[in-house]
C-alpha cells in the first residue's frame, strides 16, 4: 500500500527534479520515490533483493 503526503519544495529545486525525472522517463513522484529507495539502500536501512534493485526499484509513472 502506498501512502500519500504533501511535500513542500522550492520552485528551482522542483524544476531541476522535473528535468531529471524527464531524462529518466519518470514522473516527478516516481523520481522522488526512486531517490528515497536509493538513499535507504545506500544507508543500509533497506536491503537489496531481486525485486528491489538500483536499476528500477520504483515503477516509472
């Protein structure tokens, strides 16, 4: 199950994030999820497995 929440982000950061997401064929939401998953894996808080890897652990919207 996915949870929804509001995030406040400055306009310049959003534009950069939006551009990055487009480069990787993701929505902004998908890009944020991808980055969060990467950060969790890198910090050791989320274990890597066959269904959760660096090449697309988040569905592209």
